[in-house]
C-alpha cells in the first residue's frame, strides 16, 4: 500500500528476451512493453522503410482502450485500426467514449483495398447493402482508426458475448504499379511483421495489474492474426453505434443483375465487334 492506493510489489516484474531477440514481460506495467515495442517499430520504419512503402501500420483487437500513451502512439502510425468491444450507454461509458474521440476521428484510418477480404465491402445505405449497376464506381472505404464490435450489454442485463483479445499486429503498407498478371494497375497491400499477444487490456488502469505480454514474428502467427483482425474490421461498427446488437456497418455490395443484363443487351454487340 502506498499513498496512491494498493500496489503489487516489484518482485513480480520480469522481462525476458526470446531466442529471436523479441521481448516478453510478466508483472506490472506490461503495457509499457507494448508501447515501447510500437515506438521502436516506428523508429525502425523511419530509418529504413520497406520498398515502395506507404508507412507503418498497426491493427489491434482489445476489450477496451483508454491508455493515453498507447493512443498517442497509434496516432503516429500512417494507418491504423483498433477494434474494441461495444460499450454501454451509461454516463460513465459515454464519458469514456468521449475521451477517445480524437483517436476515432483521426485521418490515419485503414484502406480497405489493402486486404482482399475487404475489397467488395461498402458502407450500408439505409440499413442495406449498397447496390451497384453499370457505371457505378467501386468504393474504396477508409475504415476509421477506432471501431467497435459485438453486442451492447443492457444495465442489469445478462452477459453478452464480447471481444476479449489483447493483440496488436504491426506491419507496413506497400504499393505496386502492376497487378498479379503484370498489367498496369495501382495495387496496395499489407505486410505483417510483428505481433503482440498478452493478457493486458489497452487501459491505463491495466498498468497496475499483474499481466503478461510478448512480441512474436512467427510467420504462421502473423498470418493468423492478420486474418482475424481483418475479420474484426469487416464486421465492425462505429465506436458508439445506435444498435445494441451485432450489426456490421460494412456489407458485401449487391450487383443489379437486371441493369447489367440490359446494358449487355444494348452495348454487348458493339464491344464484341472490333470495327465498331
């Protein structure tokens, strides 16, 4: 016990270095290991960016995020998206959400076109999937830096399923001027490089708990984490959505088959005739 309140002793604190050189942590203030690793990654990319780099990327999934150091670090990434569990609507909950508005409204969101799983998604229109016809441009949504997912628990209501992971995936966005067949195209993608896994929520209060966290660069772990985090983005909602239920804001676009058939009937023969 100290003047600030109850506190665990420093005897619990451990830091270790894996054979691959990455660090792990047990004890108090494990979140410092996450922030330090992210800051180190930003510095690496500043000194030696990858080929045709569009900047460093951070993707995350946490029960909740309110740690100011972590939020400030995320704001320095070129592109980021962290998904948290959907919060309630109590006065305290709304105050917590308000503190995160600067991060949620940042201009460093995630380009959906960097991930194949997101390329045919677009924002709902009037509660439904967007319908595209001939001449309709394919959208390229930018997913905001902070999103929510899941169900909103009602006051005194039963527990609901919620996002409980504590992971952060770091990598780099890249661009290329050729598609997979060698044609001229503007192509962007994401290269995962480092993964944080642990028990600590991304919260200031969590710094006083006894927690665990470590950095990995195992290729299979990186790929699995990327797949999971992209699915979180695909099924996410705004930080404080209207719906209490699981209701993703991004949906696969619908194509107006009748309009495309009419278009093909009217212009198809001209397209097939090289002299037309």
